[in-house]
């Protein structure tokens, strides 16, 4: 066991529509996927690290969806024995309307995800922390995220954190967890929402005041990503289109989860930051060619595409 991933498990229902919400709307197509940022990232990391190297910490309800998640995580090589099963509660769900332009409107029902608590997580961590080389915190309840970050840091386990919607709590409430984070990985909108600053530059300055040693990866969709380091060099990475790898673009939803799952897995394997970011970019390009949020590549597939990805992913030093 090398990596612990904690965050949401959702059942994603995509509703394909022409336009968002005219008075009466027709849904053209429905597709269901096992999703949730926690599950997406755990599966992506397990595909790179192999069987039984990723342990998942999250919660499901007592419905059929719960069983589907557990089967799927196990089949992907994720250790599920610590997943909480909450009685008389539904598993988390996401309803994602996709319009003709490919834009999305997401409605999430947290359900069982909200029931993961610090008392339980403390017991689990005490059992397994000595075996861990990293923790990838996605979007568990904020007090759980904070506990995992602080505990792991105190035991020299590397802390990776993609805050997702937890940024809604703002800087003051995220301060303790941020102080214990090694790699913070929000997307650009989340970063600006978190700090309340008007620009990426000012947001990074605000974060540097909280934790100057923290590396920050900013995910920027089709524009690519950036790896910001206050004390070292910062790098920008362009994105690569699936077409450049001979694939078709289908859905970029969940690309961020694949990015952080693969980045973290490669760091656990000892890659440099730049190499891990190139591989994560390549993996998210491959993910964009399927609408399954668990559709990131395994290590063999990633290695097969890496050479051609390198030709399309431009890496340069950059400043903010
Ligand atoms: N339209 C796109 N074309 C090419 N690459 C993309 C595109 N969208 C995302 N990517 C790749 O995936 C990476 C992460 O995606 P993104 O910036 O959308 O993260 P995110 O907002 O956290 O996503 P999500 O939360 O939906 O998983 C990007 O840095 C980029 O490399
Ligand atoms: Mg995201």
C-alpha cells in the first residue's frame, strides 16, 4: 500500500440536452457512470501504481450504487476495506446536463459522502500511515481533509490536495490544511474563488503567505496547466488535443481528476515534478477521448502514448 485517496464517490448521470432550461426541456440521451472526484482520482492512480497500492477512504450509502462502486474500485485494484457503508442513506449522485456546445451544468447530491468523519478516519490512519508514501486528498468533508493533511505531514507522508468545491469555504477555513500541504492542485476558477483575489498572480501571492514551501499546480482546461513554486522555478505545460494522438475528443469532464491521480501516482514512484506533470497532461488527453470518468490510461497505455505526447506538450519556464 503506497497511496491513500480520500474524497467523493458519486453516481454520475449525464443528461444530453440542446439548451439549458427553457420552460420545458427534452433530454436527448442519458448516460450513467461511476464517478465522484475521489473515485475518479483513486482509479486513475491505481491504474498507474498497480494492484493494492491505493487505499480509498470515503463513504457509500446502502443502495445498489454502493455495491457497484465497491466492485468497480476493487476491479481497478483499489483497496476498499475502509470504505464506510452508511445505513438508511443514499450514495452520492451527480446530475450533469451537457448542452449542444458541450458546456455543463452540474447538480450534486452529497448523500453518504458527508458521513465520513474524523473519528473514523483517525483510527484508519493510525493503522496504515506507516505504510503510506503519499495521501491524495480530493473533496472529503473539510474537517476530514484538514485532519488527513495535518496527520500525514506530521508523519512525513507527502500531502497532495485537489480541493474542488471545498474552496467555497475560503482561505481562513482552509488555512490549517494548506499549511500541511506539499502539492496543492486546484483549477484556475477554484484558486480565484478560494482567495477572493482578482487574478492568479494575487492568488498565488496570498497562498505563498500561508505556506511558502507548497508547490501549486493550476489546472487550466484546454490552456494546459502550470506548476508554481515560490522557492524554485515555475513551469507552464500546454494541453494536447486527443486528435494530436490520433484520438477523438469526447468529454473533458473528469480530466482534472485523472490529472491529479496520475501526477500523484508518478510522484509516489519517484518522478520529478516536470515529468509527472507531462505524464499527467498526457493521461488527461487520453481521458478526454472517452466520456467515462474512470477512462484514464493504465501504465502500459500511458507509456505507449508518452513519446507522441512529448511532441505536443510544450514545457517552458513561466512567471506569474
Ligand atoms: N479541452 C481540453 N483539451 C485538451 N486538454 C484538456 C482539455 N480540458 C482539460 N484538459 C487537460 O486536463 C487537465 C485538467 O483539466 P481541467 O483543467 O479541466 O481540470 P478540472 O477543472 O479540475 O477538471 P474536472 O474537475 O472536470 O476533472 C488540463 O490541465 C489539460 O491538460
Ligand atoms: Mg476538478
